[in-house]
C-alpha cells in the first residue's frame, strides 16, 4: 500500500502494559514466547528491519493497572506479533497510516476488564521520565549512524503519569530534542486539563499524536485540543469483541437507524453486537449505504451466523467494515477541519449523543 505511511510503536495500544518489568538499560515486551528484554540497540535493529515512515522511541511506560482479568477475550484469542520476527508484523490502516506494533502484551483486546488500579508514585514517574529521556537520546544517536533510517521520523514518547508539573517539565525537556513530533502514551493517563496543558506546550510545527485513544467522542475531543494523529487499534478492538461500528457522523452516506442496544460493553454506543440473537433474521447491511465489501454483499444475519459458527470469515468481513467506517469518520473530520466547520461537526455528533 504505497499510498499509506507506516508507524511503529513499542507496545500494542489496545493492550495494558504491566509495570515493574523495565530496567535502566532495557524495556520489556511480550511476544508469543513470553517476556523479551529490548535494549535500544536491539530496538533500533528491529526498526531498521521494518523501515517505517515514523516510530516512537523506546520508553519506560508506567501502567495505570496492576492486574488485568479479561472478560471478553483470553490471551491468544487473536493473532499476535512476534518480537523476534519483524516480517510477521501485522498492520491496520487508519487516517492514512498503517499502525504496526512490535509486540503484544500477554493480555490483548479488552473492551472491558476487571482491574486493580495502582497509581505510580512520584519517585516512580520521575525515574520513568529520566529513563525515557535516556532511551530517546540513545535512539537518536543510533539513528544518526543508520543509513537505513535516514528518511525515518522519530517521535518522542510523552508519559502522562505523575503530577502535572512534572509532566510539563518532562515535555519541555523533550521539546528541545531533534525530533519530528510527539506521541502521548497511556490510555488512562490524560485527564482533560493535563491533555490541554501538554498539547499547549508542544511546538505547533511538530506532529502531535495520541496512542491508545480511539473512541470517536474522545478522538474528536483530542482533535479540538490540537492532536493531529491517532493509532488504529479501535476498529481492531471492536472486531475482536464482535461489534460492528455503525455510529453516525456528518458525511455518512446514510444515517443508521437508531437502535437500542441490549448488550453491555464499551462499544454499545458506537455499534451493534453481532453475537446478539436479534440479528438472526435481520437481512439489512451493517450500515445502509456503506460501500465496504461486507455491507455490499452480506447482511447482518449472515455475519451473525458466521459469528455463532466461529468462522474465520466473520472477523475478516467485520474488520473490513469497521476499518472502512472508522476511516470514513476520520475523512469527515479532515473535511470539517479544512472547511472550518469542526464545531458544527461536533454539534452534529452531540445531537446524536456521541460527543460530550
């Protein structure tokens, strides 16, 4: 897909990152064979093998969760990426970028989980920030000597855990580095006030990305605050949980009929659960007027049958639709930005109960 760029991240954005497994010289990632320690040298060798358009430098990421008990998926329920074999890396496309992850964690694809929260201490967050700055300097030095990465952009990882004043000081230290942009990491670490303060600190002429945020209302809120780019985990996560994205947005060819969901889960506001038996005899497409291959040739009843039969084709068709619908949402956001009608776009989603 030459029309798309490629982006590499240290961890799968839709998987929690266990804390306490990183050291002064390495970070830990989880592959199919278990935990793997990555030094900056090994990390850059993997980046060289993939030659992406941009990547996030190695970081000492602190998790908001101490333990995870999945309710929807179990480890190994979907394909993973092997950290030792970059050739097997999977891709998903959103907003003109292919999102590539080096490794998945042991617990993957959760839309809902039982968690025991454990907020990191000030000492832990400051140590993580210092290590991340060290890793960034090492990545920059190694990339400067690499012929394979001459045209590759590097994004500085921004950690949101800790006191706001510490985060702002950390961002100011990152801003003076010779980087192409910033990637805000951590799904649970960005309250509105902190996100606004951090984005305000970032240079306007450099890329601003958020990793791990994909819910449409949250995406639109980040765009209004000045974020430029997002990863593509959300349609993958919806697919893994059996949901078809059907939410309305301005510019959609046909507005989906309003349906009352009988399912619980984070996706019930934005889609329909095809495991629900009510779709057994529903012969409408997932979204009327949608031009994806799933909607053009198949019905909700057929996808419901595939889901119940545990057919591989179910996830293939569902992923095709979800990525198509999600990319249409981003295309509509870009159009609204270009025409100066982002507030109108927000009000339209708010009228449907999809935005704050």
